[in-house]
C-alpha cells in the first residue's frame, strides 16, 4: 500500500475518530487485526446475533475477551461487539499494553529453541546480558523475541524487567502531527500529539503500533508515521577490552551519518561521527555494536547494523567484487570457461601475457571480462593477479605433494553436530565445507585426496583412524572448530599427539596463521583419539572459535575459508619438502 499518499486522509480520520470517541477507562489486554474482507461484527458471540457493523481487512481493535470461537472487541464509543476468531489475527499475548516486558538473559550459551521444550530444535544461543522481549510464558518456557528472531527459552535463564528503561529504539516522527493514544489502535483515546521531527524512544511494538513514553505516561503511536533510526540491545556489561586485536573484518558504513559512541549502546555518549563509505577494522562486536578505532586514534562504538562487513587484507569491494583488478594469463592456450569449474565448457582461449579485468572472484576462479564484453572464468592457479585481489595458490612448484595420499577428516557429522556456534553454526557443517575446499585445492596440486566423510554422515572416531591405516595415508588432517564458555576466546590451535606428528602440525599451523591472521593459540599436544590412535602423521586443527560470535561470523566467510585452506595447503607443501 502506498501509505504516504493517504497520510493526510488517515490523519484527518484519526483526528475525527479521536474527537468522537470518549476516553477509554482502561487499556485492553491486547489487540486483534481483521484478516478477512468486509467482516461482520455482531452483538453476540454467534452467527445468529445481529450485525452491528462491517469491518475491513487490516482494521485493528482492542481485544476484550474470548468466548468459544468468538472474540469480543471494542468498536469505539464505549461499544463492544463480537467478531469470529477465524477472521482475525491476534496480537501475540502481551500481558499488558501499558508496559512492554523485557527480559535479560542470565547465563551464557543459553539455547533458543523453536518451541517450548528441549525436543525442539535450536535456533541459536544467547549470552548473559542479552536483552529479549518477552512475548508469553508456557510452563517453564518463555517465548521471546531476540536478535535471532522469535523463539523459546527456559524460564530459568531469563530475568524479567518490566517496562524497559534502558535501550529501546529511537524513532523520528515524519507526519506533520501524530496522535499519541492510550491503546494501540485508532480507538484509543488521544493523550496528545507529536510534531514532525520529534524524536521518541520506542518501548514496544504491536500490530504496527509503537509504544512510547509521552508526558511521563505510556502511549501508542502509529508506526506508519515514524522513521525508526536504530535499535539497541544494550550490552549492560562492559565489553571485554583485553582481547581487542582486530578481528580481521572490515566494516563499511552504510548510513549517511552515524554516531560514534563511547559505549556499545544508544545510551553511550556521542563522541564523533562517521560517514557513508568510511571503512574501519572491527575490533570487537558485542550485541550488534561494533568497536572501531577512528583515524584520530580514539576508540568508539557504532551500530553494527549500519555496517557492511567484509574481510580485511583483501581490497575486494562490497560483494567480493574487486575494483580495477586484472589477471594476466601465465601460459599459452589457457582455457576460459563458461563457469567457475573444470566441468564448464571452454568458451575461449588466451595466451601468456593477455590481461583481463576481473569482474568477481568465485573461490578459486576469477570471473573475467572478455573482449566481446561477455564474462568468462579462468582458474586462479594458472594466472597472476594484480595486487588487491586474493591470489589463488598456483601450480608449478607444487610437485612436492604430487601423488601424496592425504586424508582429510571433517570433524563430527550426522547425529554428532559438534559445537553449536553463538549464532547457530553447526561445527559438522563448517568442517565439511572446509574439507571440501581443501580437497579441491590439494587435488589441483596433484595430491591424492581422500575424505573420511563427504556428506552429513555419522562416523566413529575409530573408523576414521582405521581408514587412515587402511589407506596408509601420508598425512591425516582432522578439521574442527572450537567452542568454550568464555565467548571472548578466539583463535586457532593445532594439535599433535606423537612427537613424529609435531612437524606436520607446526608447518600447517604457521602457514594457516600467516594466511588468516587469526589469533595464534599455538601448536599443542592434545589427547585426541584420531591423532593418538593414528600410526600415520596425523594432526587435529581447531580452526577458530564458533562460541565467539564475531569469530563465528568470520569463520563462515568464504574469504576465511579461502585463506585457511590456502594456509593448510602451504603448510602441507612445506612439510613434504
Ligand atoms: Zn570438533
């Protein structure tokens, strides 16, 4: 609907309604919205009662009570009437419209589920001090609205705080005058009005209505006339400062002007501004707030939802599209293909020294612009790229691993999810993704690659080791992602068990750290089955912490996946040299 067009009309309608309706004595327990067209509203709860009036789809009314399949509503002028419940949608039970119910999570790694019980699947997890909107309670479970969406959380891990005082979204009125009402409907009595440009703090939302504080009381305004600027889930604890090296993620500001605050919440004092297009290293991320360092050297916090994130050390622009970068063909007769893989059709050939501009990077392949204006794809390992684009590992000096038998072991699988990330990443899925990418790169360099699993399948630790023995592999690389209660912990750790495995572990570790610039947690001896019981040179790599929300975000990027697999390949090459 082109609502703007109707603003004058709606406003006069609102004004008119406000004039003819006397104040309501008490706020209703919720609202309903009409979902059918031209619906009869009746004197009583049944089809035999007289029709009082007709209402239209989208109309909202205060809900009074329910009887069987019928709902009693307030139709204004103090009148009550009944509407069939199959022709309405109910606003999710807000216990009271006069105050929104907020909650604070009281523990770390609290799981959010799709339903009220542990049998329901996990949407993700929340951490201590995260704020949620409480929607309803069922037994020992609470339905909440979180940054992960709607879900259920155990009552034991949420503390209720009535009528949120901290945080809240900020909005600006963009109608010339907007009524503030006692209930979230045009039937609510008018408490006063707001002028264009006035700023309000939004306490709650209901059916398109926003609850605000107005003259020391709570009121409702139509959300159609409010421009919501930002939301804050206020990190109530001081974000950990000890681990404040760069995350390796660059954020580019997408808002025209964005406040920089001294803490990660809307309550933080504004200390500076940044503008659209400005880029910063993200130092830390807490509840959607991002810590950056300004050019002046000062540190500050900005709202993360106004940032487009990309990996650093790549000058690939917004969507991985490198600006003004070129590839130079290394060999005569190089195939240019219709897609980014070796199975795609050869559509052109190029010779050594030919240059093409890069349209986009697709994993190991570059999409290039051909002389006819069309796009083609060339394998990254047979070209040289100008600076500013990730150089795919090249063939050539790679005879070191030619015909080496390398077994990649993606950790977990099937019923064993491994770790669940702060935002829901399952370790078993990410290890498989990394393994497949690593496999492609090792194969491209002539290695004989075997995977312990190549799909979401459960595999015992014993059978993984047996496969390594049976195949008599030259190297066994077990891939994992880490998790720990302390969500500030991050970085990569490489494990060996037997001393003859140490050199493989340290070669891979060094190269992977160099490529990814992830925090270095060192090469350690670890008592893990797949390396302890392994007679082959075997290592177990923990490629970063899924329990750290910022690191989880980074680990999932294709750029990290590229870099870490490049590093592992390099490490393996060095090991075999
Ligand atoms: Zn694992």
